[in-house]
């Protein structure tokens, strides 16, 4: 029981310090590329953006592999990139 509570606390605490993508967008520190990946406009957050892009790539690969017929990773990423650009706007 104590272990479960500790794990839950650690996860909730981590989210308090996690990179906030919405804040970065509102401060024009990142933008969406049509490729489906983020572009950093602030070198100070490059590591955070790289981590998000790595997670996106993994998800795009899962989607591409599961599609019938299978798609290339770049196709799945571009489809999502189009949606993200429509929602948040493209890099300028």
C-alpha cells in the first residue's frame, strides 16, 4: 500500500516539473512542422522537444505498422502533422 502511494506521488510530482508544451506554444518557443514533429525556436528547451519528437516518432511507427495496408512512417507522421498544423498553426 505504501509503495503504491509513493509511486502515485512520484508520478504526480513529476508532472508538476514536466515540460509544458502548451506554455511553450503560447510563448512561441515551439511550433508544429507539417512533418508531424515539433520545431524548437528556443535552444534552452531543445532536449524537451527532442524527447517529445522521439515519443511522437514511436507513436507514428505504431500507427503506420497497424494500418491496413501498412504505411510508411513518414506517411503516418505527415497525416498527423497536417492535423497538428491545422489545430496549432505552422512554423513561420
